[in-house]
């Protein structure tokens, strides 16, 4: 099978296509013929040598998600049949023609979706659903601030929050992304963090009440500002660190307002946790996707032979939504 391989740490030029053995499914597993995948920041970081794959995932083949057809079924696996269309997350190896996963990790592709659209779903929507509802416990009527609202996870989180009846505020350093989020996805308050002070903008939008929850996809210095705009007993979760993995926070503020600060990552979670998330997602979110109430946002599509161009597109920071890759 063809696989995208990181030949050494470095820029996009270190990516190559190599032939690798086709994996065989074990007991309870299925093999999926990958027809499309998507690109994530984690893939770029792995390529640069700063985000190694977790144990059990291929060290040199990136890719955190897949969409395609079941190609083979392992002993004892009975949830899927050959030819079924599925999508899901993997710890790595998604940028290959075949992946092997536990059958209960796989998620049905909605009937009205092509594989390109489906490939833009798993990482963005599973991450968003887990962060917003399983950890932040977002409720109807609460105000949520979503950083990097034009990213894949940002656009997914915005839609899920609105579908749940929350009031949405979102940030970006690119005015065009905020405008698209408002016009196409219903963002209620857009904040240009390149020009506006976050605290002032949030206070003005909420009449000084602050927000109940923050989804931080950026990290760095923005975390401290995020905590300052939280209401009493507010919650913040750090999902990404594109602006840096270190931050200073006012512990007095954390104590006085009785704030809750979470950190999360899906990639290295135990199998049983990933299965639980996939099954809950299938019952809670798939109906919204199937009905069209929410939808994946595709920035651009590249053939896998153009993987270097896809990485360059992601590193340009000009994307709105997901970069999809097809074989």
C-alpha cells in the first residue's frame, strides 16, 4: 500500500510516498480502505519532530483520521461488513491506503456524505464534542468563547455550541475568517485579537458578565486573558498550543472566581476511552450531521501526491476549516 512517510524531521520537503505492507486485522478489528483523510496541526508538528506518535502508532506515518470502506474483518468482529462506509480517529497512520482499527472505534459515514466531507469530520467534531460537552459541560443559554474559530476544531465547536443553544463568541487574527464564521456559521460575536483587547471586547459583548466557558485552541499568553473573561465558576479547556505551551496565570484569580481549568488530548487516550467517545458521538452527533443542521467545513482538497502543498497550505495559516486529502 502507498503511505505518506516522514523521512526525517524538517519542512514539507521531508515528506515522501513509500510502499508499505498492507496490515491485517486482528480479533475484533477491521481493516479500512482509506479513500480520504485530513490534515491536522499534529501532523505538521510530527513532521517537524516535536510531536511523536503515541505507542502503537507508526512513528513515521502521520494522519489522525480516515474515511473509507471496510475492506476486511478480523476474527470475532461483527459490527461491520465488508463494503460498509466508516470514518474515525487513529493515533497515527491515517495517511496510508489502509488502516486497522478496533471495530467499535469506527463511526458510520452518514448516507448523504461523500468521503471527502466525511474525512473532515472525525478529528474536528470528536474533539469539539468531547471538550464542550463531556468536559466543559456546556449548557443551553451559556456563553462560550472559542479561540481560533476559523480552524477545523473551531468551526466544528461553533456549530455544536449553537446547536446546543449556547451563545457563541469567537476569536481570530484574520477579519475575513470572523466574517465567514458570522455569515456562514452563525457566530454571534467575532473578536479580532490582532486589533482588539480580548477583555474589553468580551466585557462589552456580555455587558460585563463574562463567559461561562472558553475553548482554547491557541494556548500561550492567550490563556491568561481567557481566564480573566470567565464568569464566577467559569470553565476553560486547553485543546491546542499553537501560540506556545507555556503561560503565566494569576492563581489568585483562579481561586477568587472558583475557576476550573482543563487540559485534553484525544490521540494518546486508552482504547476503551476512544471507544466510549465514538459510540456516544454516534448517537448524539451523527443525527445532526445527517440532517444537515451541522456540517464539516472543507477549506481545500489535495491529492495525496500533493501532500507537501497541503502542508504548506496549513502552515500559511490562511485556512478556514479542514484540509482534506484523497487517494
